[in-house]
């Protein structure tokens, strides 16, 4: 399974403005959480449970280089991509 959904799209569509760690509107934070983290979890729950039951399968969750860098513009996106990377590490232990 390859999971590559997500993006830096706010609640109203388009990039959130402002788009930094403190000033981004909470509605945009929630939209980013839903698109980048919750979406990844839903796809994994849907496809990985049957893989586990079969005893085989592969998962590739794509994140972003932003997951490993501190950024000012797009901070929430970067934080969520770091969460996707760590979720994948935890999923591998399940």
C-alpha cells in the first residue's frame, strides 16, 4: 500500500494565511490534521489490518522533507508530516 495523500491546504482551500506555528487559524490546523494525519491513519486501518491477518504486505507512507526541518511558513504541515513519519515507525511495531 502506498499512502501519499495530504498537503498544505487550509479549511477554505488554498494555503492558510497566516501559515506559521502561532498565527495559523485553528480551522486551518484542523483541516491540515484531517488531511495529513487522520487521513493516513484511516487508510492504514483500512488496508493494514487485512495485511496483518494475511501475515504479509508492505506499507509506504510518504511524508515530506519538511518533517525533519524547522520551518516558519508551513509549520503545522511540517509537524504533521513528522507525525506521519513517527506513526509509520509505530505502525511497524504493531
